[in-house]
C-alpha cells in the first residue's frame, strides 16, 4: 500500500470523505489517506495526527516526498489534540483501531473542544462497533453511511456519521448490526455474522462443560445467538 494504491479499506473510507473537506486523519499511518486524497484533488487541507514518534516521522516523510507540506500538516499529538481551531476541520477520519479506542478519542476531543461536533466523522473500527455506535447516538450523531468489506481475510466495517437537527434513536439491534447494514446486508455481512454465530455457539458448548455455574453467561449468549439467527434468516 502507498499513496497511489490505497488498501481497499482506506479507499472506501476515502470515498466517504466529502469533496472539498478540510480533513483531520487521526492515527494517520504514513499519512497515506490524506496524501492520496490530496493528490486526487478531493480535499483542500489535512492534518495527519500521530501519537508515536516513528509513525509521525514516516507520515512527515510521505508528505514531504509528495511535495504537500503546504497542504498537509503532520502533528505529533494525542488523538484530537492534533487539531486546532485555526484548521477549520470539516471531516475527521479515524481508522484501524478498536471501536472503544475510537470512542475514547472522540469523547476526549469533545470534552477538550478539539472536536466541535460540526465535522463529518468517517470511522473504521476493527472491533467494538456497537459501543462506538452507542456513543454516536448518545452524542446526537446520525449514521449517514455504512459499509462492510473483506480484505486479506479480515472483515471491516466503516461508519460515517454527522449531527442532524433531529438525532437518530437506534434500537439495540441497529447498534449491534448497524442500522444501514441491516437494511442492505449482503455477502460480507452474512459471512461476518455466520462467523460470530459459530464463535458464540462454541463458547456456549465450552461453558456447558464447566463445573462452575455458568448459567447467566450461557443465557446471555443464547440471547445473542437467537438475535443473530433472526437477522440472518431475515426475520428482523
């Protein structure tokens, strides 16, 4: 992967970033995404934020190599602290982390006012999507786009959200499976949830063999299994 050939996952994230955005890419990984989008003429300005010196140096080198130092600022900072009010950021991308970590970065940014709430959020959690969706709903964001794709035998979900005048109120199922993914489902969605179903069934089998009382855990897992089965059968 490089600035001319993004991974399928980052390419899809890039497609969801509005044209003409002033982008903050947090945890920028060599600044591949902002550099690629700038070379395509899709964004006006970007901040590439990195919390670790090594990746920060790599991102800076990438930006310099492409002659984009005037348009992409690389900053060594923790999460949203990479952003200043003068940047006038309109879109924030955070990719390749756990959903809980992404949520914590956004929450800290909200509290410290590095996140204004006016930005479009383009998020690609590796795990923990329900907790991230739950935070978005609590903070009055509406999910405006979702995607699910497979790359190198891993399945990724992408969540795009922004604040609306009338905030969305999602059900437990929508938070778990994704409100828009539930509507379109598709091959990769089915594959993911078949895997999740198998994994939960295996755990239940192991718990049933345990000498300790595991009834509470088993009941909770069986509830999850039932819900996944309903979604896969199209009953939800």
